[in-house]
C-alpha cells in the first residue's frame, strides 16, 4: 500500500509540473527574448551531430553564414537533449518545447526527492511546488526563453540529493550518479552552476560536520565532485581558458550598469513581457513569507539548541541575503571590481539563488509550523500557489516559422557578440556573395565537399593567388595545401577575422578543417577517461556477479 501511495504522489508531482507547461502544447514557438535563437543554435548543434561531431563547437550557419564559435561556450546539455528528441522525429521547435517542459517536471520531482530525504513528504511537496511556481521560473520560460537556466534548476536539488545519499550510506551508485548530476548541472548552464556551487560546497561541509565517518564521507564527496567536473571538462575547460580569444570581457564589461533592481521590485512587480528592466523580478509572496518566518524560527532553533536546523537555515538565509545584495545598486562597487562577476551580465540573474533557497526554507518552515492537518494545509498552499501564478503560465504570442528558417543561414550570432573572436567584428552585417573567393591573382576554384567543420576544394592557379574562405577564423581552423599546413591570415582589415591564404601556381588540393586545439583535446580526453573509468567499474562488477 505504501508503495502505491508513493507512486501516486509522484503522479501528483508530474501533474502539478505539467500545469505551468500547458501553454507549450500550443502549436508554434512561444515568442520570447531568446527562444528563436535557441532553436537556431540547436539546429546547428544537431547538424554537427549528424555529421559525426560528437562534441559540437562550431555553428556553421550562424553569423550570416560566416560561422561562429558560440557552441564552444554555450551550455550543451539542453542542446544534446533537444537533439535527441529531434532525432526521434520531433520538429526543432517541438524538441525545444519538450526540454522546457522537462525542466519544470524534473525540477519538481528532484526537489521533492531531495527534501523528502530529510523532511516529511508534505513539507517536501510544498517546497517543491514553491520551487517550480516562483514568478522568475515563468519569466525564464515565457518571457526570456532561457532553456539552459531553466533546465539547470532541475539538477541543483538532484546534486544535493546524492550528496545527502552518500552522507547516509556509502554506495558507489550514489557517487557516480551524483557525479553525473553535477556534470549535467554544469553542462546545463555555466552561470547558474557557478552561482550555486558555493551552496553545494556549504552543504557538503554541513553534512561533514554531522557525519559519523568523516574520512569515508570526504573521500566519497571528493570523488563525486571530481567525477562531475571530470565528465564536464570537455565543456568548462575550453570555455574558461579559450574565452581569452573572444570579446567576452569587452562586451560584458560595464553591462551590469543600469541592470540593478530596486528592492521594492523584489517584493512586487507587474507582469510584463518586456526587456530587461521591464519584466518582473519579484521573488513571490509565499517565498518572502517563508524567508521571514525562517528568520523568526532561528530563535526557536537557538533556544532548543537544534544545531542542525540552525546551521542549515542560517546558511540558506545568509546565501539569500548575499544574492539580494548583489542585485541591488549598493553592490555596484563589487561588480566594478570583479570582472568575473561582470560575465554574469545581469545582476537580476542572481534571483535564481533566492528562488532556490527560499523554496527550501519554505519546506523547513512548513515542517516546523504545521504539525497537524498537514495534508489540508498542503492542498491549500498548492492551490494558492497555482492561483497566484495563473497569469504567468502563457507567452505573449506564438511564432510560426518553417524548419528551414532555423536550419539554413541564420542572420545572427544568437548572442550579444561576446563569443565573437577578438580579432573580428561583433556581428557580420550581410551574407557573403560566395563561400570562397579569389581576392588576388588568377585561379579557378572547384568545390568538392563542404560540411560544418570541413571544406575541400580543387584550385588551379595560373599564378600565386590569394583565397578568401568566408568563414570566421577561430583557433582550430587549419588550411591544408596538398595535405601540408598553410599559413592562415585573418587580420586583414578588408576581411577582418576571415580566413585567407595563398596558393602557389599549379593545381592543388585544399582542405579547410576545424580541428580540436590541444586544450580541447586534453579536455575531451579527461572527460572520456572519467566516463571510461565508470564503465569499467560496472563492467568488472557485472563480470564478478556473473562469474
């Protein structure tokens, strides 16, 4: 009977998680700030996969057809997930909408899974619904259209669940699954994972203080973290270290100015589909109530010497206050000093932290305050949350574009230019007349093969000639002249940032190939090594069990 009740509860969670996603069942793509661009990125991502590029890094059709390295710096897990559904036969738009829907459903399930491991099921249910029905979560889906940030929310509680699991009982499955969860978090959204990493570390130390076998716990926790960072190394190492070749620090510098929020806007803001500074950044009525009540509860925990709840709640409260501080104009001196902080671009992005922390605090408060008739209070709270968010569950309208609009040449980089090479312009302004051009000399050019990361030509030069490949240069692009590396020039002001090279007189085979740099290759090997290690462990375990 208990088993059926548990299954029924998860069905309830899925049902509640589907409610905010009902508008995604409508035909067309919800009109949002970034939704259309995400579909175009994923179209380029899928094209890479279909050509055999397991780790897509180059978006060949973006930037007016000149290509763009945005895929190297763009969180890949949402793209892998959407590509999977596209492979199954769904359109690109429907695949993206499925990922948005999964982000909500998995968020409520994983938050409940974690909270119910140390709180009663009613408190956990309340906290999980708080988590998925915060106004900012609807802004992500129906206003901003931020697929990565929305999906990342699902994996925050899942990482914490597996950390708690290894605290309760040593189990290699929990270590490996926790490592995968951490990797999925990092691969879902770099900014969100970076924001929440301090709390994940705090939680790890919090449980260390409670652990009876600290040495074993430290080894297990360290293993989980190393696996997570190792599996995602193919993304975050190049993304971090090759950012110096882009306009990232130039474009994002000072971008935070004018993007701070007023404290009153965190309390309440009218719903809007406008740009930054216009859409609501309110935290939510029940979220604020949970936060205030949790501060009051600190006194109770202190008097009763409930050190566990005191430290845990205090950590959540302090982390909430830090996030709120970083969103307010008073914190501008910190933003001005730290370049890394400026890479977050928008101070209001830190709203993701209190959305998470106040939801957890809400569950803790619920457990402490409602000792009787919990089921009725839970039902009332859920109905109230659904009522308060009913006007946020839809987009302003829907966009209808043919599939080839996204799969063909796309007249945008799909970002603000921060991923563009530092030696190029932020955006191209028009499409090239030809894919490859003769700009000096005399030669005939024949296209043999062209894919996202490889172009093959036959060139017959009557004299030494200069060739322009209308592709943006980025480390990794290599020109092979008769199978030998040729000198690539990309800083000519007339063809700024584009690949140019010389061919001597005669007939030549030209290959222009996008290869992995040594850093990317090292990162790929690191991730492969960790994955291979996990598979080897289970292979030996299987052999040992069978033989």
